[in-house]
């Protein structure tokens, strides 16, 4: 049996891998979100740009939550 450890530091949280959802937009580009982090959403003209942008958004989301002492959800595993 594996024991799951809770992240303890900001860096621990920043290194977590969250699943992303990517939607192609009808007029071009992509919208991308991390549903485990409410309101963590971004976009990009290409898949690569959208993924890079959501990683930046994830980092900001977690840093702000950490700063204010808000709970940071664990990633959902699919």
C-alpha cells in the first residue's frame, strides 16, 4: 500500500501535475483550463501556446492561493 503525502511547500504545489482540458475554438485558437483549480483558464493561437499559457496561469493561481492561505486542491487523476 502506497502512502500519499500532502505537499508541504509552495514548490511542492508548483511541481504537481494537473490534468488540463483543451478546447478548439470555432474561429481558431484554443481555450485551455485546469478544472481542479477553479477559474484557472487561458488560451492560445496554437496548442503549444495554449499549454504554455495554462502553465503560467497555474503557477500564478497556486502562488496567489498560497500567499492568501487559500486551500490548494490536489490534482484529479483520470
